[in-house]
């Protein structure tokens, strides 16, 4: 496509008539500005694009670099990021400088929860970065709403958000379960015993093992650590993503314990299938899960 250059000398810029592949040099400002035509609507009053190259896919709540997170207390998490792209309700992206933020579930609004009443009877709490484009404040908020469900209810003045991810919640004294966040990966500490999700199964009987208590529904992957102990003879322990089709087979000698190390499985409906030949039993731990949150 040939590039056309057009000189403009009025303040009504960017020019509404600018088409893809066309340039316009705005001489009414000091210094002059160069506008590039893109396939987007143009807001002449605000002198900026609406959409086009800054239009993010609806499923992406933003992008972020060096995302970190750790539990401070049962109701408080610390999040940090070096820089990120937040988006508004119209999917317009905005790059902002990162920060460190404490999100406290006892607080309502900015750096707290997005609802007046405390969280109860909910398995997973969704955390987000939120941004006020007027005050340039970057904060966090906790919500029951997934990105696909519209995301959090933003406090007054906040216009943009970026998804961090889900963390398991319990109504008891544990509150938010400890995880260590590194980008899109959420790790359970090795000392956290609730990583156990399965034990022995009956011989030659395939059983469904739910991972819903430790793997959120929107997780892309889950990282499993599996140990198997054999009885008097060689035993076989089958792990399956789909019924009847063995994905991983661990063989254990009599009275010996074996481990496969850590294996990454796709999250399919928050469950796996297990079967043993009767000469082995096993334990399955969830050690991590991954989330599509735009982290790099």
C-alpha cells in the first residue's frame, strides 16, 4: 500500500479522515506530531486512537513483566510488577510503570475486595491490578469475578485492570492458601501438606481424582508430584488424563518407593484418572498451576 503524507495545520487532530497507510503531520503543535493511519476509530476530541494497535484481545486482561506474589497473612498478599499493560472496558491498552501493592481482604475497595461483604463460601478469589488514569495510581483488588465474567467491580476513579490470577480461599483460619507467584506460575510451598490430593485406589479400578481444591477452573496446566510404593512384588500405578488411556505409568518394586519427579499436565476439567494393579499405591501432590495472565 503506498504511503500518503498529508500536512495539517488545525487543532482538530488526529484527522478523522486519516486512512490506513496514510500519514499526517500536525503543525499546529510545538513540537509537530506525526499521526499514522491505522484500522481504528479515532477520538478527535481526546486526540488519541480508540482501538487499533492498542486494542487487546477480549480474553487478555493485560500483560505484565516480572510479576511476583507472596502471602503475608491469611488475608493479605503482596504483589509486585516492574511494568504492565492495563486495559479498560473497551479493551484499550495502556502501559504503566509497576509497583508493589498489599491487597488486604479486610479492606473494601482499592487494595482490598470489590464487595462490601466479606468473602464466604467461595473456593477461589481472583486478584487484579487496577489503574486510575487520572491520578496515575496503580493498586490491586480482589474479586469473585473471573475475567471471562467481566472482571472486578472497580472503585471510583479506576478505569483499567490487569488480571493477576486466582488463589484458593478457605473460610477457616487458613484464609488464603499460601502460594508463591512467579509470572504465570503459582507454586505451593513444599511444606504445605494440603498438596496431597489422592492416595491408594482399589486394584484394577479406575477412579476419578478431583484437583478442584488445588487447581482453579481457569488454570492452563497443573504440575503434579507422584510417589508410588510397591507391595511384595512389582506394582504398577497408572495416571491418566482421559479414561482408559494411560498417560504416565510408574512401576515400583516390592516394598520400595518411587517418584516420577514433577510432571506438567494440562488442566482438563480439574480432574485426572488413576488405576493400580493391586501391587502398588500412590500419592499425588499438586505443586503448582499456571494461569493465562499475560505475564512474561
